[in-house]
C-alpha cells in the first residue's frame, strides 16, 4: 500500500481481502445467499411482530462464525410495550 | 511397519500441491523415512517432472490397478534418495480409470512397504479429488494468501469434514513477507483466522522453487533455500517433531529492526 493511498484514506488491500472473505465464507458454509438471509430476516420480523412490537430499525441480524461453526445471531430490541399497556388499562378504568 | 497415508489437496489449481508433495517427500526421505508418492492426477501427470523422474517411467498407477504390472514394477526409485519412490499417474487415461476403492487397495498394499504414502490430489472437488482422499489417514490442504485460493480451501475443508476425514491441516504456500508487511497480502494469522484449522507450515515465495522445478530437483534438498527450509520443517512436523514456525514477517534490515524495537512498526 503506497503512502498516497494512505493519505487518501484508502483501505489496505489485505484488509479488504479479509473482510470480503469473511462474508463469502459464511455464505459458502451455510449455503445461504444474502437474498435468502434477507428473506429469513423478513419472516422473522413478521412472526415476532405478530406477538410484540419490535424496533426493526435498531435490530441486528446476521451470521457469525466461531471457529468452523456458524451461528445465526439476532438482537431485536422490543419497543416499550408495558407502559402503553398500563396507559390503556388506566383508560378503561 | 504401517505407513501413514497423507493426501495433499487444495481445491484451487496452481497453488503448489505438486511442489509441496515433491518437497515434503524429499525432506522426509532425506531424514531416513521410506516414502512412496502417488500422482493422483490421472491424465495430467506432473509429479514425475517435478521430481526429475520423467525419463524412468515404464508403468503407471492404472497399470497396477488393471493388473498389467506388479506394484513394485511401477514404483520408480529416486535418483538421489534410495528410499524415495514415485508411482506416476497415467497420462493417456482419464480419472474414471481409477476408483476410490482402487486407491484404498493400493494404499493398503503399500502399508507394509514404507513409512509414508503421499498422495498428490488433482485440483477440484470431483472424482479425482474424492479418489485421492479416500485412502488418507491425514489430509493437508495447500493454499496461497489470496482470496480465491482461501475460498476454495475453505470449501475443501468443509467437504473433508463432511466425508469424515477431519478438517485437515494447512500449508500456506507462497507467502510474500514484504507484501504482508505493506498490508497488501493476507498474513498467516489472517488466513488461519478465516479457515480455523491447524497449520503445518508457511512457505515463503521463493524463486528457487521454479529453478528447482526447471531442474527436477526440489528445493527441500537445497540447504540455502528458504522455501526448502520451510518444507524441511513441515516434514519434521509430520513426523511428530515440534518445530517452531519460521519468522518470515520479521524485517530484514537493521534500520527496520531498530524501528520495530522503537515501536514504530
């Protein structure tokens, strides 16, 4: 990587290689394309939303690897439902 | 004496499988082991030229399998190392001439003949590859620090796991330390991080490897070659010795070493 590249804030090619490989390998290993993963995410959001209100914007969803095994990781913030329920209860009284 | 059968494979072609087989074989034989190499790349025979034995071929692996010769007649003895042998691939046949059970039978017949059987697998993940791994007690995957080679290595490791051959272990070939230092090549740590398998050795890029193949004299026999040293270390690790990895990424010049000491690198 040349000095000029660094000056221009260009990422070192080895770093790009590693990042790109990390993604490609996860998809190769799970045999899931990014599109399939996206549709899985949408299904998950739809299912959970039938029960509780979730913050889809703040949700994290993806594949991670631990050694040679893969896991699907979802971190889904729930919108503050209890308070609203409490309000509704107060109204009905 | 029961031989260990080691298959060397890669997925991607051109990463240095055949060179690795030849060099590991030479290094093992130079340390006194009796070694038989099998060229598993039917139709694309190459291990013979890398070992410099192309003029001595009379019979090949298909001749053994189809019963046209005895096993020992097809074992070509090396010119310099009397305990190194090659069973060449057939050049005018295709991979369908050999089956996985043929390979297993051949390896079994060699069990009592030597200490190590090294099988040079063809590139790819199809029949020739499946044949090559069928008799393996251990599989070594060769890769380069380059995206397509690492990706293919990962596929092969996945298949090895699925076939019950374990994840295999890794040789990282053609590492260019100065490119790694400039952050323009994946480092050994990067590749190990991505593939998550055991490492058997790191071989630096070395022009001597080409010179060696031009002459049919693998660099493992050249005491001055860095790649040769790496292959000799790999051979010792295969025999169970605990050999530290070469520090390829350390800087050569005094100034760079001073900078490193001063925490500049």
